[in-house]
């Protein structure tokens, strides 16, 4: 980060592990306060202790919460107001997937995914923006996916939710342009986190099938996204391989994309 304490308060969802935890680690030197939000309180407290030990200036709050309900999203900001905190950096990282045929999916899991990937992300942006606009400063990072530019069989609903995240982020960025509040869509490819195992329906499966050569480390994803935010970019595909792949996909006609996806699945 170019300047210490670039942000007064960073709110990071899905912060107990993976990309969320890595955002906390890399942003810690630039924040006065970080609020970690996820369901697993024990992991949040462990990360908070790590951050406090590494950065003596940093105040860390842990809020254990499931954001798949509107009431919980409202309760989160009520807690923040009780702590006299108004986030000027929102990292919408919480998300979930479901891998397998749509016709065989469980509606309860799909509904939770829609609520978390779309509704909660949108709701948190809506709640965070008034104070950012009043302060005349702030930033929003929405973690999307390379899947947002592809219809993916067996990942049907997940890819669609991420298409929403990317489109929403782009449009919101345009609305906030004159207010100097940047909005960044982060579109990583496969990353070694716990996401793949959770998305799989077979508990004995290793994870979502993907070529190892396209995996990007959490450290690289977060580093590239922070740099993109600083450079005021609208979208970033972390890692040169994923960036090259995204550029190639954007040049293909939809008929070719369909044919490739059908061939891959077959």
C-alpha cells in the first residue's frame, strides 16, 4: 500500500479463511480497523490474534454471522453502528458454489447460494454506501470469478451469480465515478482454498475438476486486486494465465464458447 492507514475501517466478509483471510493480512498495514465477518468464530479469532500480534496499531473486531438472510445483513450494520464504525472499504468476499447437474441439485443449497452471492453482496453495498458518500471517500471490492464471463455446465447457478456480481460492479462503478468511490470486480480463476471441497456434492471428491496450471495462489489474487484498486481499474483477472484466458474468451463468439463447453463436459 502506498500510504499507511489508507482506510479507517475495512469490512471483510468470508474472512475466516482463503481469500478473505489473505485480504485481511495484506490490508492490515493500511487500515486502522478491520472487521472480520464469517460464520466460523474460532477461525476469526485466530486470525484476529495473528493480525494484532503483527500490527500493534491495528484494531480488529470479529463478528460471527451467516449472511444468507436479510435480517443478518441488517444486524451486521447495526453492530457496526454500535461500535461507532463506518466502513470506508468493503470487501465482499463471502460466497459459495454448487458443482453438479442443475436438475439434481438441492434447492436449499441453491437458495443459500443465491442469497449469499447476490442478495447479501448487494445489500452490504447498499448499506455501506451512504456513509462513504457522506464522507466523500471509500472503496468497494466485489469478489466475482472468471466464471462470470462463461456459462458453465454443472456450475450453472454459481456462474450466473458471478455474472451478476461482475455486471453489478461495473454499473455501480459508473454511478459512483463522479463521487470518487471506486468499485472493483475481482475475477479469479481456480484458487486453492476450501471453496472447491464445499461446492462438491460428493464429500469424498477432491474438488472441482480444473487444470492445475491455471490455479492462482490466494496471495497473488489479493495482491493483484489491491494493485488494481489502487490503479482505479474496473476489473481484474489475477495472474497472467487467467488474464490471458479471459482475453481469449472475450474474443470468442458465443457459438464457439458453447461448443467448447459441451466438448469439455463430454
